């Protein structure tokens, strides 16, 4: 596996931008400085979990129960949107990023990592770890 992400299709970048335009103002308005979203995949399944929000002091806080627009990239390259709660929109964003950048992240031994959202600088960082199974072969003549 590569240590770098695959190039996301151009439409994915548009979907990412639309997602960020939707959730950054909500996070800022509710005093959330940082959000982390963990994920884990293996055995052809994967799940995004552990969505955690933090204030400026670094204390964990609850995500507000507010609506947020969610944008998802379709197989045909179109972007669909709907309105859901903020936690679901963030979960969906993480899943979209994983699928666009690390296709197969959930397969075989899978991969794990964390997506970090920093509100003030409006940055999103995805730290991805591939799990790689290897073996070492020796041949002995008897």
C-alpha cells in the first residue's frame, strides 16, 4: 500500500468544500475549536466512530443537536445534499473522505486513523494508517 492518498476525483473536492462550508460556521457558533473522528476497518467492513468535540480550552464538549447540510458524492460524480443532524453530517464527511482518498480502507486487515477538524484555521487533516499483513518465507533443502 502507498503512504500517500490517491488523487480524489475533482467532484470529491467540490463535495468536501461544500461540507466544510456547511459545518465550519456551526462549529464556530457553538464554541467548538476541534473535532476528531476516529475510524477502523477490517474484514471488508469499516466504521467511522468516536466523534469527539473540544472547546478552546481543550475540554471535551457535546456536539450541538442542530441541523447541518450534508453533501455526498454519487457514483456518477454528482453531489447530492440533504439536511441531517451535525453529528451525522460529520460522520458522512469522514466516510466520503475515506472512500474518495483511500479506496478499500475497510478491506482485508483494513486501516484505521483519525480525521481532525480545526475550526479557527478551517483545516481538516486525515491521518491514515494502512494495516499490512506480510510474511517471510524460507526454503530449506533436507
